C-alpha cells in the first residue's frame, strides 16, 4: 500500500487549473513535513503534493503556495493536522492484518487479563495512528469479547490517537458505510454495530460498549506525549512507512519506553524494525516484543 496520496480526483491531483507549486515552496514544505510529521517526501512527489494542497488553498481562500507557506510559518501548530491529512492517506479497515487480532484472541488478551486479575494492574492498548477508528474499534471488539468470555473485571482500555483532525472526527462519530464493514464477520456485525435508518440507511454505528472502551485523542507522534501509564501493546501500523530512518529510530525507542516489560509492538505489513532498534525481538509477522 502506498501511504501517500493515492486516491482522489485525478485532475486535482495533477494540479490542473490552479496555482503551481514552485521549487522554493516545495523545498519549504518538504522540510516542514519532515520536521513536524517525520514524513519524507521524495522529489517526485511535487506534482502530487501540489494537487492535494490545491484543495486546502481553495478552502482557505489563499492565492497561492507562497501564502500557504507563510501561514505555516506564522502558526505551524494550527495548520499541521490539515496539512498532514492532505499529504498522507487515512486508508484503513476493520480487522486489517487479521493475524494480529488472532494473536490477541488466542494468546495475549486471556494471558493479560489473567495476569492482571492475579497481580493487579490495568490493561492498556494504544492505537497510534488510528485514522478513522476502524483499528481501535476492532481492537475494542476482541477486548470486549475476551472480557465477556473470562468474566474479567480488570480495568481495560484502548487509547486511539492520530494527527489528522478529519480522521479523528470520523473516529469519534463511529459511523461507517455498511460496505466498509468487509472485514467484520456476521456475528460481530450483529453484536457490535447498530444499523442506521432514514438518513443513515446504508450506515452502521459502533456499539456504545466499544466507545466506552476507546478514548480518542489528537496526538502528533513526533511531539510530546502526555500519557503517564505504560501500555501492554502498541499498534502503530501503516504509519511509519514514509518516516525517515532517524524518525523511526527515535519513535521505536520512545515506544520501548512506553511499553510494559515484555510488551508488544505491532507494525504494518510493509514496515520493519530491522536495523533500527535493539529494544525488541521479532516474534511473529510484524510483531515485536520488548526485550526486557
Ligand atoms: C494509513 S493510516 C493507518 C491506520 C491504521 N493504523 C491501519 O493500519 O489501518 C496512517 C495514519 O497515520 C497518521 N499519521 C501520520 N503521521 C502521523 C504523526 N506524525 N502523528 C500521528 N499520526 C500520524 C495519519 O494521519 C493516518 O491517519
């Protein structure tokens, strides 16, 4: 999967009929995006970036890219989320890379719930780069089912964070077109979704129990993290794919610091920690366990 600008109107992507992105502005944007989002944009992405940002220029009523760069210089934090939404993709789905959920169901969740029942402690999972919510809600489904199966009373929660304001808004709504539920089997559709009616015909909303388990917050992974407690597992899948090497190294080191002893880090199918961290062992398909 290409995590950068893959969908949308071809004419807009090609930047037809609008101001063009000059070399100096593209150089500024590349550096800005690298510093602020960790995303490394190759030379060949200029046309693509131009196409994607044209929509933003229009929304802001700006005459050209120089004005947009000025806006970023003046108030970088205010526009960062929107910029990131334009240049990265939020493509996601329920139960994407199912083998990770299988591992949670068969091994990790029952073990963690049992361990915390005996020794105390909270169960915490972080969906870092949660996009529109499909990942954290799928995690909430398997967590809720494991809790029901074991009759556990352990304090268990999922934190879901992302940089994109639009993605977070959709995640908070938790309303999805029924044709986006492809990865969800029939039993789970019946158990965890409410079918919309009237204006919401063709849509389904996630069950309140899932919302209860998931806390959704804005967070740029490159900035400070306000969380205090540690996590049993971090899902950071299909997020670091376009981060440059130093950014990935720093991020993996910070994840190691945020995980419980022998906690788990799940990456996306085309991501790897190879040569980037000594804190983890690879123990499954894009599944890493903290060494100590
Ligand atoms: C392709 S989606 C992956 C969604 C989900 N994890 C999955 O695997 O289906 C990548 C998400 O990472 C988010 N993202 C990219 N850079 C980020 C950053 N620096 N901080 C936080 N989120 C970021 C994007 O906004 C996007 O929603």
